[in-house]
DNA sequence: TATGAATGAGGCTTCATTCAT
DNA sequence: AATGAATGAAGCCTCATTCAT
């Protein structure tokens, strides 16, 4: 309910070129909301139409099939949130020549937290549907996951060179960090949003990761 | 394909009282396979019947509705694998009065890895459908998650008392550990089973967790 | 209306192996009637269901798609009428070693007249839809037209050898005869069934064809 | 493809009063082409609009409904081709006080052949749709068929009086001739245009008809 | 005059579920 | 107990037609 407005706002971010009419934005955001609540298959196009306050046929003017409507969701996400919310700050973080890994990590966690909490319904739909749509999977892998991992790896190497990070393969480190961050965010913002979140929890997460791969960890002695 | 047989075997574990006929086991295991491949909503009962080599009507003799068939999956899991595979060893692990947290952790990780890889299709279905079926969610939470967390907490406290674990709230620690372990297993065994898994990866995971919460971590200095 | 019964009877002829249930026969004959009245595209499957007194879904148990239902029509025709009504007598006619072309022609015309008048609605559907379904066209050409022409040609050659038929290419003769017979029948039984048909008309048709290709025609002098 | 231009030209013939804009001509000729390829019901107005390069709404400015667009086709035909191509020459033929039935027949056949081959797509649409639109049927019957038959009858009577034609009812004769000519043309130009047409075929057709009803036929002896 | 976005009725088809055998 | 034919509600999608611009 509260998301309704912010979801439309988010989608509007992907509409810099004004290629989407307001009706289309209503359709897309209604679809996201319903898909994330009931699942893609369990949502009828007639429900989407009703929620978006358009005729059912109108949906199909903009999206040839229901599946196309689903596929439009990650596209909007990547056009909007990813490059706006995410990459904007992210590049800043990345370009900042941090001396300190802890500072860097803290910024990343905060940034991801903001990203996940803002795009929760969109992410939920994508995560739900990825296993059943190979096209979707490969698109996400190629446009989001692989580039991010690659980016992350180069940053990790930099800190490794500075002796601030333990000597594990960079990909392994990335996987561990990503798992920790997203595992945490997934549980709190997507899977069990009703779970109470303590202010300090995020700080503990950072400490945990820092210890886990920081150079002053016991691993250095191994 | 390989799972096909072990899936039926697994389900048979939940059939200690022989309350299920072979037909019923076929139905349930066929359903699990198809649900995990195509999703619950996208699977037709007629497909399940065909795969199980029974008539469509027969399904409804055992399970009043399609939803009941879905709900039978976690029940079978909890009757079978959970208390057999999982708790069996788990209790052993738990009752073993380990002096060393690292040994304990390693056993847990190995045990969970075995569990996840053996029950992958079942877990996949449950994870997929949990968000859309509150009844399912609360059942899983109450019978699986909360007891496990509670169990885990008491163990954690023991090691804390021994001074082997960092001073964070026990629930936080449990969450971090669970997230790390399941995040790792989820990625390798459920989400992206095609991803190559290095022998050493599991060892790195253990190290990472150990460092993350071990008492010789920097946190002690904070 | 009168055809309703005879149409079902006709289709039953194609059901020697009892492979069709009564429901299926109702569906097929209802489809033929409606298709011939309103055209294939203009007939809704719901109308067919209503006329056949079955649920709409039942149609699709027997015929996977509406198009399959259309294609079942010539198949039933060829199984039933063609090989029963038509070929039965036709082979008799053909095997009778007629000395007289006129006798032969008269029998053919009578036989075809019976065939066309009995299968009028079926033929109407086929004629209507042939231009829009290449699969249908090639099937009809290969199973009905070409064999018939070939058969006819050999008979024509026999009468030519006996000097009873004018010296034109046999295929041309066949085409002219077929055109005359079917043109006549098409007009009277399919296109304009309301047109009054005189008893003598059929006799005139026979005379016309006889004169047209008979050896005592003027062409012998050319 | 080749017809595309000549179709527009043909329709333009019906536009002596310039009552149709170029857009309208495009719409009508696009409709004819598509109707003849896919059938009336299977053609969407949106396709017509696309082919005619106008907006969907524009079609309905000129033709209130899709059916009106269909009915405009025979009207255009009768305004244009029929009275131009057909009747123009036809009246000439008719007014020529032929002494010889054979000459007359040959002219008719040639004239009809030209007519049919030039207006093939238009005729195809009309023939296809006549059975399903009573309004269309009665219009065609009254404006084309009955006048033609009547015309033909009077000519036939003239040749009968001259003793050049066999003694059958004139209507019967007309039907036989029309059937032969149109049966031939229908097969070669509409139903199976891919069928090879021999130069001599048309000559055989003429001979066939001549023999069929000519006074030197055997019927005189009957 | 022309456009094309929007409509909503209706078409084909699928599918969970029932029930007579 | 088991079957599978039958059902009919509901889903996705198309399309002729309208109407504001």
C-alpha cells in the first residue's frame, strides 16, 4: 500500500525519455505489486487491469503477452533503480580511493540496504521467477550479476594488495560477502519483512564480514 | 534424473507407518519433481498423474485438492528427512559435548550440505511457495525455523560461555551463521546448481564463519 | 434440419471400429452443420458445444484445437462416404465391363448426384475452407482428386480404344466431364439448393456430356 | 503482387465520379487482397489499415462497419469491371448480329476468361462470402446473375431459331454453358491457379460446348 | 479529415475437480 | 480402490469499434 506510490516513482525513474504513458506505468507497477503478492502465475491479467484502472485489452497494447509484462520488470529495474539509485552512488563509492576497507564495506552495505528496501517488490518478483524463465535468468546473469562480481573482484584485489584482506581467491571472497549481505537483506526485507530489525544488527553484519575476511583475522596465522 | 530414485526413497522415509501406498508415493514424488521444475501454479494435475502413472482422479483420492498436495510436501519432509537425516545426526552433533567450536561448525556445515543436496527439489518447492501460502509459512516457521534457531541458540551460548565466540547477541550470531551456510548452499545446490563448486570452497566458508565470530577476531578489541 | 439425422448417420459410417463415442459424433456433426451455415471462422466453439449438448471443454478432449475439428471433417468423409457410398458403387461401376459409354456415364452421374446430395454440408465446408488451409488442400488433392482423375483417365482410355469417345487428351476430357457434373451438382445442391430442379435436367446434362465428347460428335470431322 | 497495381486500377474504374479518395481506394483494394488471401473473418481491420497505410480509425470513416467494407466490393465490381470490362464488350458481342454460334461462343469464352483473370481476387472474395451473407447473395443474384441469364436466354433463342442449337430448354442450355465456362475458369484462375493451363485447352472447351449443344449433335436424331 | 489509444465483449483453450462405472 | 470422461469456470488474448485530439 505504502509502496504503491514509491513503486510508481521508481518506475518513473526508468522513464527519463518519457516513453511510457501514465497508463503504462500504472500497468507495470500494478503488475509488480500483484506478482510480488501472489506470484506471476497466480495473477490474472484481469486483476492487473482492475488495479491499474485500465481495460484488460489495454495491457496488451503495451505488452504483447503476459510474459512480456514480466520481462519488462527487470528492464525497468535496470533502467531505473540500478543505474540511478545503485550505480550512481556505487560509482562514487568505487571511484573514491578508499584507504580503509571498513569504510568501503560500510558504504556498500548501507547502499545495498537502501537499494533492496526500495526495490523490494521488484526484487521479489525477479527472484521468484528466475528459476522458471531461462531467458530471464541469462539476462540477469549477464547484465547484473557478472558485471557486479567483476567490479567487486577488482576492488577486492585492490584491498588485497594493500594487505587489508585475507588471502582467499577473490571470487570466493566476493561470494561470501554477497551471500552475507544479501542473505541478511533478503531475510529482513523480502522473505520475512515482519521480522523486527535491530538498529545494531547492520553494524554486527559489518563486523562479521570484516572479521571474516579482514587481514587481522586468524587466517593470517594459518 | 538421478534424484528421481532418491526422491522416492526420501519420501519413503516418511512412510515408516506404511500409511502411503506406492501409488501415493509416486504421486507425491512426481509432484515434487514437477513443482520444482515448473513451479506449483504452472504444473497441471494431469501432468502429475501422467508422470506418476495413475489416473487423474486418483490424485484426488489421496489429496482433496491440488493445494493439499503441495502442503503434503513439507509434511513429508519433516516426517522423513528432517527428523531422519537431519535431526538424527544433528542430535548426535548436539549431544556430543564438543570442546571445540571449529569442530562443531565443520560438522554442522557438512551435515547441512548433505541435507540440502539430498532434499534440493523439496527445498526448492518450499522456498518457492512459502511467500504465497501463509499457512505454509507459519507451519514451516513453527516446526522448522524456530526450533532450529532455539536449538542453535543454546549451543551458541555454550560456546560463548567457553569464551570461544565473540560477544554478539546469540540470535544475531545464529542469523549470520545460517545466512552464510544457507546462502552458500542455496547458491550452489538450488539456485545455480550448474556453478562449479571447488573442493576448497567449503573450507573457506568455514574459515570465514570462524573468523567472523571467533573470539580471536578483532571484535574482542572493540 | 432434415440433414441433422442423416449427417449423424453419415458420420457413423466412418465409425465402423466404434472409435467415436456418441458425444464425439454429436460434436463433429454439429460442427459440420454450423460451419456449413456460418463458415468456420464465424462459428464459435461455444455454439458447437451448445448444439452438441456437451460442455465446451469436452470438444477439446476429442479435438485438441478448433482447427483439428475442421480437419476431422474430410477424414470422416473419406472414411465414411467416400469409401462406403462412393467407392462401393463406384468400383462396381468401374469393374462392370461396360460396352456402352452412355450407360457408364449415366451411372456415374446418378452415383455422384446421390453422393453430393447426401454429403452436401460436408462438401460445402470443405469447398469453403480449402483455399485457406494448405494442409487441407494438399490432403484432398492427394487422397481424393488425383486418384479420382487417375481412375477416370484409365476408364476414358478404355472407351477411347473402343472408338466411343472423341480424340482429346484424356485429362482434358476428365476435366470437362468433372466440371460439368460437379458444376451442375454444385449449383443445385450446394450453392443454390432453393433453385428448382427439373426431373429432366439430369437427363439433359447426360446428353450434353455425351454430345460433347461422344465420337459421333462433329469433332470427328475436324 | 502483380495484381496489386491492377487491383487499384480496377477499383479506380469504379471511381469515374471521383467520389473515392486515394485513401479509400487503398483501403478497398487492401481489403480485397487480404480477404481473398485469408478470408473475410480471418482478416483483422488492423491489417487492412496497415496494408493501406492509414490509421485504423480511418477505415471506419469510409465504411461504418467491417461488413460494409465487404459489401463495397461487389458494388465496386459492378460499377467498374462489370459494366466496363464485361458489359462494354459484351454488349458489342451481343449486338453484333452473329450468324454463327461458334464465333459467338468463342468471343464469349475469351471475354469471360479475360474478365475472370483480371478480377480473380474480387471474384474469390465474393464467391467465398456469398453463402454467408443473404444480402450479398440477393444483390448479386439480382444485379448480375439474373440479368445475365436473361440476356443469355434471348441470345440462345435467337440461335435456336436459326436451327444452330439443339432443342433443350433455354435455361437449361444457359446453365450448362455457364457451368462449363465458369467451372473451367474457376478451376484454372481461382481454385487452383497453380495448375498448368494448356493453350489448346480453351479450344477444347469451346469444341466441347459446341458439340454439347450444337444442332449437328446426335440429339437431333433422338 | 485523420489519427491511434482505449475499450470490453467474446473467442479459444486449459485445468482442477467430480462422478458414474 | 481406481479410472478417465465430462464439466464449466476462468485465463489469456484478439479485434471491431469509438472518441478525444
